[in-house]
């Protein structure tokens, strides 16, 4: 691997006697990982499913409560459990930022640079359906992937926007209890995993990203409510992009202070500049993952008290949504997702959506067909094909009208191990596929 000489010289200065170990780590195969989606399944239950039902090998990530190390991504990306949203495929150290932002049910949470959704889906899982998450990415195309990943995970209380941080800041002053800023960076920590990034680094190094990062952090700080917490992370080693940005934020916002990381691991190194000891550096020669930097800030003051908020129905142009609590979409923002898309109004009722299917289990829908992952009908269904069934395979569950009084009852929920993956309608002895075309496996 041919890395920029200026980068190597900086790493020698930074790591000193640890540099040879880092150099050796660049020749090792990168780690891969999956993270259990605790909106649907606990980490322990997922571990049992992997070993007992599928024979897939995975060991725990030592610094993430619901993370697993895997050898090969392919068996997991192609497994029906992935389509059912039981886990998210994510590089292990990239799991650390969301793990260390102490989100609690009922919080107002902002993921400011959220695409493609690895951290946002975990933040939503921590909320447990209470409070709400605003997941934003400046790129509308990247935000589309973010939207789909949140829907696959069964998130019901999220908005997705594609806006400049400055515009969000004008709408949400001191609004969010918890904010994650996984800032764009020079990517030094990813050179082993993605060697092509080294060529971009030669054209656009740390100095190009520092002003962008400071602007984003400044707007994020303005959106943080009193008593709130902000997690800043990058996947680079540069002290310009990491510790110096931390000090910049502290110098310009006297109401912020650094806080200890709640899930700090012994493999993490401290910050390298005075006053940044609470920060954490993840190095590939010390931990099971690529490079990562973490800093947690706390804003002085008391968190505003808020009562419990119930979802509310919202309809526009025949599309029906459940919005999270009293937080309505702000005007003049570009939304790609608003709460949970229940379905589309037709003459005979509201036809349920793919997003709704991803939130359901067989005990929460009137009529369901639950299949084992190895059943060949699962892959046929995921490819958009019609599948066969027998009457004794259809089970009865909950009352769909508890979700919305006008939801259609004719759709059958198709599930894998009781977790919904889409809808179908009866056609004689067959089930006609109603999975959205954009969700089908090609």
C-alpha cells in the first residue's frame, strides 16, 4: 500500500514507538462487523440466532454492547434477516460514536451528517420509539440511502432531511438534547480499508476539512439544548481535524465542556493535546477496527422537562403518516421522510406501505405468513415473485386498526422468523407480491 509520505511522517511523530505496530497493522485484513438492531432483537438473541439457526460465526466487538465481528460480509448481506432489519452491517470502530452518545428514550436527537445511516439507526434504537430523531445529510442522493436504512430498521419516529447545517440551525435553536456530528474528514483512519482514499488525500488533505468541520460544529452547538450532549467524531488521525477542533469549540463556546465517554474501552488512546484527555483515539494496531476519533461535549444548564408525546396521524396527497409526537415538520426544509409512512389511501381503505411492514411482527398484524430463512419461498418473495401458501400457514395476530382505523385488512404480512419483510394479497392458492420494487433483490 503506497501512502502519502507527509501522512506517514506525521504518524511517526504522533505514534513514536508505536509506529512499527501501526505500520504492521496496515498489512492485516480489515475487520468487518454487524450491529444488532435492538428495536427488533437483543444482542444476545441475535447471537443465538446466528450460531444455532444459521451457523454463521460472529464474536462480540469488545467496545460495543451490541456489535459483532464477522469474517465475510456476503453471508450476512444476503441473509433474509438483513432484509428484515435485524442487524446493520457496519465497520466495528464506526459503531463507537453512537455507542458513546448517551441517548435516552424521549430525547430529541439530531444526527447532522447521517448518511448512510449506520449511526442514525443505532441512535433510533436507543430511543426505543420515544422522542424523535432528525437524521440529516447535505447530499439528497446519500440521504435516500439513509431513508431506506431507517425504514428497514423499523424506525417509526424519525425525520430525514437533506439540508445545510446553517439552515437547520435557523429552525432549531437550542432544540436537541443529543447531537451526533460524524464530520466529513480526510479519512486517514480508513486507508487500510479503502486504499483509494489515499489518492483523494493527496488532493484534499486535513487543511481542506478543518474550516468545514468548524462550521458544522458551530451550527451543531447552537442547536444543542441546555444540559444536552454533543458527540463529535471523525475517521481520521489528524490532530488538526480532531483535538484542535475540540479546543476551538471549547474556546468559542464557554457553555461547553468535555465529558468522559460512557463506553470508553481500554484499547482507546487519549487525545494528544493538553485539555483533550477525555477524547478517544481508536487505532487499528490497538483495537479491532479502523481509525476513529471521539469527543463528547456537555452543555451547561438544566434539560427542559417534557411530557410524553403520542404519535399523530398526518395525511398529504393521499399518503398517510404517523408523526412522532408534537414535533411537526418545519416549513421550508427538504424532507425525504416524515415519521412512519403508514400507507396510501385508496377507495377500500389505506393500503399498507413497505415502511409499515418493516415495523411489524406477526403478532401485530391481522393475518401473517411467517417463513424460516432457509425456506426457498423467502428468496422468491424478496425477488418480487409470487409465492405459494396453504391456509394452515396463515396465522392471526393483532388488530391492524389499532394503528389506523382505515387500514386495509386484505393484505397478508410476509415475515421471516416473525419479522415483517413486506405484504402480499391472496390470489387463489398463491400470494401476489406487494413488496415495493425498490426493495426487491435483483
